[in-house]
């Protein structure tokens, strides 16, 4: 078999053989650097399991292959053109050798810098390094005084020279005519197959989503993630988040005010610490499970309990009436990935360039989920956890998390979002029934999203019909959207029907919230203000703890989620985000929600900054869309202050929320210094 493979390769076109040789050479070089990294910093990996080490090396090799293929991509694309073919033109060969030498020199330099960067900061090379390169004179002096610059430059030149020598040797042996070249069609087939493999190598995996940096964070260990990452690719991945996205001076300006809002008992303006240890006033006699159900694209106005007459959500409405229904609950940001991040961390995802889950610089986050000590933790998702780089957020920050994703279900995917919500809930119920310990479960539905796929196996669900006028008058833009929401409600009913018969039901707090809303087809005042995209339902349902259904009408926000749920469970926690226990707030306490980067709500008013021009709306009144900022200048000033405090603090918290122990007040709680 090896002889057949070698013989087959020898019959390939010269450029293809040269590329294969270059891939092999570069993979060996990058693998050597990864082994050297492991050898140099192995003490950081003490206690790491062999399985995690092997997985880190495996993922690292895939990242390395991607880098190799990207470096060789110009040659792979242009080399087939006669003018640029290194096998037919000596000038082209010299030019390509020059390109390879220069590219490899730059890559090796970045590897050298990465070693020094990690030795100093225990962080792989990322785009924040660029901020430390100015002023150039100071940066150069520090580098000269700190690192062996001359030996490094000498080593760089020697390694680059050795690389060029090996590449020239490979060119001499491969860029020659084949002794028995393939015929026309076999040659085309071979080149096509190699091109497909090339593309797959860059994509990184046989999956709906490509290989992403977040997969390196499969473990809660920073050192394991560092071993798996490729420093050059990681530098590229972090480039779009390079600029410092917060203003510490503004955070400090509002610190006393923000700390007061959040109930920080021992404010520290120097460290800008917002941590506060919370001990709930009541604790149930037995540990309660917590099941958080994330309802995709569930706008409040589409539910019957909020007055919609099309009756798309009868089961959800029934549970809402038996539980605690927060009628003015808002998410600070859309889309889905931002809401998931906000719920887990308690920090509004105001990351500018992209969602925070996609920003490698903020992957390390403190979460109240880890206050549930002794609990098993589950994450159920019908598709891939690589979506939105959510895997990094969950797996890296919640040790021991059990992730169920595509490939873990005994059903075909309904569409690109994964298996149907009915199948998702069936797997969740099946898994939770087997659990002997208390548990936390996050169940993320996805079916109520375009294209609103209803699977062939509907489990008894029947499609409904509605005329266009009725759909329009109730805010639905299509019959598919209406049935999509009905199917989500049906999946909820199927889940709770089974859960009620399960041992875990009595001692479980169930939470349901919409991850974001939708535009309405009706031009209601809230639609004109775009609030329908942020207004979602929140229901807390626990028959053993909540004996009577109740509507809670004050303004609440997604960061308040976990503080509220853990307080209901009676679990102490260290809160480092913007959230508060909603059930512990009184009528006179401030109630608020940030709305994107330019808005904030309290119980009566909505302040929106349009290009820094303040507009004020009494959003719960009959004239909700009327701008009243001239009549209430004091309220404008008050809400401007609230908005800037919440927004600037949120940006700061994204970068200053490392995992910390959920320790009692009075114990030492490490806090990174403000920078």
C-alpha cells in the first residue's frame, strides 16, 4: 500500500507534488514548535489528563494544517498559470522560493515572539500586542532589555536558511516531469480531489461549522487551550478586537453610582471591583435542580398571555399563569449569541465588532453556574456548539459540563440549526431522568427561526391555517412563522408532560425566557421604537416553591437571570456582573434595562440616543412613541447618567471578569487591577 501511494504521487503534476512536499515540511516545522512549547511550559500543564493533552495536540495539528494551507494558497492558486508555474519557469521558481522564505521568516518571528509573550504573560500571542508596540522607541528598548534579541535574530536567520535549503531540495526533486504522468482525465480527477482536500483542510472539519478557535477551549484549563492554539492564527482571530474597547476613566467616574445600584457593600474605586457576595434569605429544605429553557426568537407580543389572539402558545401561556411571569423583561442586545453570553455571565454583550462569544480576548468569564457546587451541569443544543463559538464560553468556563450537540441525537437534523426541538427535549428529559445528583441544565431551542422547519416526524403535531389578515393583525409575517412558534409550544408541552412524571420534577425550578424578539407586522408604538425586538417573556415555574401564579410588571433585564434563580434556590454566590436578584427588589428600588449601545429603560421612560441626540419616550403610555424629552429634562439627565454608567461598565466588565471562587464575604477574593 505505501508503494502504491508513493507511485501514485510520483505520477501527479509537478506542482501538486511540490505542494504536497511543502505541506509535509511545514507541518513538521509547526509540530516541532508545538512540542517545544509543551516542553518549555509543561509545568503549566501539571495535572492535565493524558486525554486532554492528546486532544490539544490533535486540535493543534488541525490549526497548523490550516496555517500551512493558507500560506501556500497563493502558490496553489497561481502556480497552475504558465507564467507563475515554478516547474516551467525558472524566474517563477525563484520568485516563489523568495515568497516562501519571506513568509516562513515572518511566521517564525511570530512564533519567537509568542514564546516570549507566553513566558511573560501566560497568554498566547494575540492582537493586543500591537497596542504595546507604541511608542516604538520604548517598545524597542524594553524588548532589548528583556529578551535575547541578538541570539533570537541569529536563530531566526539560521532556521529560515535551513527551511529554504530544505524547500530548494524539495523543489529539485518534485519540480521535474513525471516519468509516467497521468492521462488527461485521471490527471483532472486527481487535481480536483486534491483541491477538495485542500479546501477541507482549511475548513478544518467535516461539519456544518468550520474549525474555530473556541474549540481549543474544550477544557477549563488555560494551559490546555494555549497548547492547542496556533499563535499566528490566534493573532489573526483576535485582530478585529484589537482596540481597547472600554474607557477605565469613564467607569471610574460612574463607579460609586454603579456600585450603589448593584449593592456593592465594599466599593473599591482603585480596583473597580463590582463583586458582591450574596447569601439568599431563604433556602429550600432540599437542593433544587435548575433547568433554563432558552426560547429562540420568542417575542412577547406573539404569546397569548400578552394579548395575542392567534393562540400560538397555549401551553406556554398556561405555565406562565401558574408561575412568575415578568411582563416587562428585556434583553439588552440581539442576536442569540449575545443573549446566551449575557445570561451565562450577567454582563450585557456590548462587544463592538462581533458577539463576545466570538472574541477570543474575553473567553475567560466568571459565571454563577459554578456556584452550584456538587451539581452536574448540562448543555443541550440541537446543532453544533461550534455555532457562534459558544463552545468556548460553556466548556471553558463551566468545568465538567456535559454537552449534547449534533451527533448525540438519534434523529436526523431538521435543518441547519440541528434536530427538532421535540427531539432536543426528549434527549434532555432522558438524560435528566438518569441523573442522581442535583443538576443545572441549559436547553437551547432553535426551531422557531427561519426557515421554521417542521420535521417530517412531527410527533402528532398538526399544522394550522390562518389567513394573511389574521397573521398580519397579530404580528406574524408568515404562516411558517406562526406554525414555527406553535411547534415550539408543542415541544414544550411534550417535554413537561414527560417531566411531570419524572422523579426530578418536584425538586426543579424551570425557567423559560425568550432570547430576543422580532419585528412586528403592525406599526405599534413599540414597533416604532424597535422595542419588540428586545421585549421577551420570562417565566419562572416551580410548583413546589411557587404556590400561586403572579405577574411582575417592573422592568427587568437578562443579566438579572442567574442571580434571581440562584437566590430562589437558596444558593450563595459571588456576583461580578450587572445582574440583581429580581425577587429581592422592592417597589422603590431602581428597575432598568440597557437597550443596545444607545438606550436604557426604567419603569416609565425609554431614553434613546440617536447620534447622541437624546430622545425620551413614556413607553408604557398610550402615546408611547411621542418624544417628550423637552418636557422632562431632569429625567433625560438621570437616564443619560444611568445609560453611560451601565454601558461603560459593561464594556469594562467583558475584559475584567475572570473566574473567581464563590467564597463567603470576608474571604480573599482576587481581583485584577484596573488598566
